[in-house]
C-alpha cells in the first residue's frame, strides 16, 4: 500500500513539474514586490486619465463618440509593468494602435462577412506592425474592436482612428512618461534615459575591460537573427543583463582582509 502511494505521489509530482514547464511557470520571476505595486499604481492612474479624457471629449462633442477602447487596458499593462520592453516604446504603442485601427475600419467597411473581416483585420495588423517596426499586441485588439465593436463604432468610420484611438494613446503615453520619471530604474521611454552598461567588477581593473562588459551591436543583431523570433527586450537592457551576469559570475576579489606590515630591514 505504501509502495503504491509513493509511486502515485512521484507520478503526481512529475506531472506537476511537466505542467509547470509547459505553462511557463518555471521561468525565473525576479520582479520585486515593490515593482508589483508601482506597476499597479501606474495602470490605475493611466486608465483614470484615459477615461477622464474620453469622458471630457464625449461631453464636448455630444454623444457622437466612444469613451475608451478596451485595448488600452492591455497597453497599460505593457507601459507600466514592462516600460523598457521593445513592445512598450512610444512608436510601438502609437504606430501599432493607429495602423491597426485603420486596417480594422477598412476591413469592417469592405468585407460583409464579420468573421472574415475580424480575422483578416488582426492578421493584416500583425503583418503591418512587423513591417513598420511597431509590433504592439494590443493593436490586434484595436483592429478586432473596429470590426466587432457594434454599431456605435461602425458609425464612426475612420473617425475611430482619431477618437477614441489616437486620443487614448496620446493620454496614456503622457501619463507613462510622467509617472515613470521619478523611478530612475524605469524611466520612460528608455531611449531618453540610456545608461551605460556597468562593467563586471573583476573585469574593471583588467585591460580591455570595456570590451568585456559590452557585446558589439553587430553580434547582438546576428544572435537575434539566429533566434528568428521577436524578443521583447531592448538592446540596452540586453547589455545591462550581460554586464550584471558577468559581474555576478566573476565577483571582485576580497580586499577587506588585514594588510601585511612592510618588512623593516635592520641597520648594520
């Protein structure tokens, strides 16, 4: 009986381990509790600002408008939880939403079958965002919303691109810049606050230390091309990760021990 119980327990543990691996739960999760709450606060303020701006716009222009599109919630997650990600940078957010909105409205107007229009809108948005280097996952939701959002959105036509999409995007980007500024480690956008990679302590005193803590741009481009899939990490963060990992792998020698006294030669 005990043997059968142990075998079933091992099988259960093996199954749980496999499921954790397949689901991605084994990926290292190194974000601090503080960062969790900072990100949540940013999302709160960002969405409040977007909703307020949308409400103000509708009040000024009567009822011929839509407050906020749901894809702004997904953009808020990227802007405030991963502000240095490649998909979170301003051109990705701005271009991704606008080009997807244009494609979504076009598909909704010219394709009578809503299922085909919705699927094609998302597919074309992915292709366009890749081509324009503005890959932003919430853009797919913006395109889908233009097709399946109902009569209120269909009545807007191409005005959907300006309001609510452009209005929502501009407000969210402004809040992301302002909110992240006080936190030096997450200032946004990353290109405005580039920091040099920190060299490994052990390499700092050796010749060619700068080369040891930096990977040439051409080598990074080659490595990423070999992976042949989109990696949502900026080049600056890759350099910083490499430098920190190198410093952890080769810690600086301990110099806190007692200093030997110099030998004193006796006079003859």
